[in-house]
């Protein structure tokens, strides 16, 4: 049986749209109506009361819209935004893009949720590693998107092969329980890994399969010595007890025997709360479902202008807009597009966040690399203050 997914061609052709957009297309074509409109995408609120989100999914939106008779303004991918701020705007004949509303929203809503969750985890972890281990939590066909969004949000590495290729980095990972169970002993499995796997891959031993984590950590450290880069605890929640105290024990025993270079990583049910609780002892976190299955950001698309005339449904502000941000104090203001943001009361110079992305269907500038997007995200999220 084939995978139950749509092809890129099907998505671009509008076959994944909600049916009422297809019926709208038929009505407008029959009535000879195809006005030039302006549509904006924004979220009224964010999941769990998050004060800000991190925009992602823009590159895939470009793939759907490039070559169409539309002009697009958007915040750069990897830009933090707040509720009630337009993050993307499409201007052009309605029938050029109306069928794609469902798809564009899907691309923005899910990727932005994942990137935001990753950004929050990384902000809490600080200099400690945050690795995306979430490829197994959702449909494999979208695992590259999941881990790309996690990476640009701030994760230091991704585990799946396809996602690593997409972001142009080596995949990250340690040793699964399966290898240790088949080999019959943790040390035997780690030694086999060390013999077979290329030297550039860090030797990180999984130490919760058979024995107490503290003693397994000492065993693998004594077996590999300086070659051992770290140990990973994926201890089931039913066996953790006081997990922080267990980690402190492992750290103590390794340090006491001269293995201060061995780092400690944790995985399995790790999220924001666990990162805060364990950060004083842990060198890195493998985060799965809390990032990969993050809540979506509930963007909506609304028409705000028709044939140059400001017009929007009830509850929406009509007309084209610009989001101005002061890089000095971080304060934002949404103004009509025709107004200049001017100087900020703090003395800084406000900057417009919505910039041309497509002009009449052509790219306004080359798209940034995943590394450039991640760098932007880390820099700007650091200035966003509270979580």
C-alpha cells in the first residue's frame, strides 16, 4: 500500500484544499469575478499563553506561490512574532492563490509550532545541547520538515538521515537499546560501536538497559577511557525516582574516578519542565514529542483589501499593515502600511519586519540557509525576554 500523503503537485494544484474554496473558485469563475485582493496571515493567540512564537514554514510557502501572479511580504523565517501581528501577506488576483489557503495555513501552523517549542527549549537550556529526537513521533513523510523546523528554532542537531541532509549537517545520535540487548552487555555494545563506527562520531553510551546507571557509567568510562564522550540516560519514568539525584550520583562517580570529560545527556519524556529541573547537572537533552508534536500555532488568513479598498470581516482590522520593531527595546507596533514607524520613544530606530518575499511571482532575494535562519532565531529569541 502507498503512503497516505499528497504529492507536491497535488498540493500546489489545490487538491488538499477545503472544499468551500473549490466551490468559491467555481462561483467566481462563473460570475466573471477575480478581484485583486490583499490577504494577511496572523494568529490571535498562541498555545499555552506563549508570549511569542517563532515563524517557520515560509520556505515551503514560497515553493507553493512562486511563479504565480502574486506579491508576497513576510517576516523572515526565524523571526519571533507576537499575537495579532501579520506575519505574511499575499497580494494578487484572488483566483491565483485562493485555493492554496488551506495548504499555506497548514505549512505555517505546524512548522511554527515546532520551531517555537524548540526555541523555548533551547532558551531554557542555554549553552547545553538540545537535540531533536522527534522524527519517530509523527508521520515519516514529514520528518524532514519536523526536524528542519526544530533546527531553525534552536536545536543543535537532528537525528534522522533525511532531515540532516536537508539542513546540511551530520545527523546526531547515540546507541539504541536494541544494540545493547542484542550484544548482551552495555560495555560489549559500546566497544563494538567504537570498533565499527567512524572516529568522527562521538562515543556516547546508553547506560540504562540492564544495570544501575551509576555503575554502568563507571564501567563504560573505564572501558573506553578518553574515547568516551558521554553517557545517556533514557531511564523510564517508572524507574527514575528522584532523577536529579540519580544524575548527581552519576556525575559524582565519574568525577571521582577522573572522568570529568564525560558528558551526561538525558532523553525520554524531556520537555521544558525537565530542562529547568535538570539543567544544573545535564550537558545535553534529547527532546522528542515535546518539540515534534508541539501544538500548532492557529494562524488564519483574512482578506483585508479588495481592489485597493480596505475591507475586512467583523473582528478584523482592514487595510495593509506593517509591523515595526525597535531592536533596542524590543517593542513592536502595527501600523497602516502607508505610515512610517519613525523613531522609538526609547531613542532606537524601528525596523519594518514585513519585507518583500515574492514580487509578481519571482523571488525578491535568495532564500537563506537553515544555518542563517537558526542564527537569526537564536539572536532574536535571546532578546525576547520572558517565556
